[in-house]
């Protein structure tokens, strides 16, 4: 029975990771963010003018969520994710609208002092290739500069504002608790 449950949970995680364009190449954070005006749904502040500075929140998933929410990266109520399938200790998924299009942001926290083989494989793959594989599907992701957090950002829209929002979101995420 446990195996059936684990397989079902793994399939659900895979579907959530691959839905809405997990192979999105616009997650590359090396490109400069274009300036964006406030959108209909959300805007991201520049990291130098953050609403909440990373030093004002705890160094855990809840602190990361508070930091990203306060800075306009994510919004709404998160859903808990089955983080153990990628070796993480906890995970949260946000689904919201930006510029009228669905955006999904998944955040995961790792215990870097005690990484299992799955965690090591995922983190190494993301550091090397900007993606990891789960059930033979590639998922684009970003690791924070601290190496403790992983973000999957899915927005299939290629409009300039959406790409700029994604780039600035990844920048804020990467800089959290360096």
C-alpha cells in the first residue's frame, strides 16, 4: 500500500512540475532584467529597493516565502509539496496570475548538512545544467546562492514584462540568505 501511495504522490509531483512548460528556457538568470512597470496582478521590486530585506526574515522555507511574497515574486496561499521526491525537506507551490497568465512557482528547502543521494543528484544537476530530471522529465530550476533552496518558476508567456518578472524573481530568490 505504501508503494502505491508513493507512486501516486510521485506521479502527482511530476505532473505539477511538468505542467505549464517546465522546459522553459527563459529561466536563465544571466540576462539583464528589463525594467517593468506595475502589472495588473503583481510587480517585483528591484533587490536594492526590496519591501522586505532578507535579513528581516528567518533562514527557512517560511522566511523565504515571506521574503518573496513581500517583494512581489509570489502571491496567494501556497500548497504543500511532496518535497521528499527531490530530496528536499519541505516545499511549497504558488499558483497565481501575472499579466493575465498563470504562473507557478515551487520553492523547496534542503538540509544542506544532511543531503541524501536524491538531493545531491538534483542539486548537482541544477548547478551544472539549470535543470533536473524526475520520472524522465526535465524540469528547469534555480538554486539559491546559499545552496539551501531550489525554485521552479513556470510561466510560458514570452512577453517582455513576463520575462523581466521571471528574471527579477530568480535574482531575488538566488540572493536570499547568501
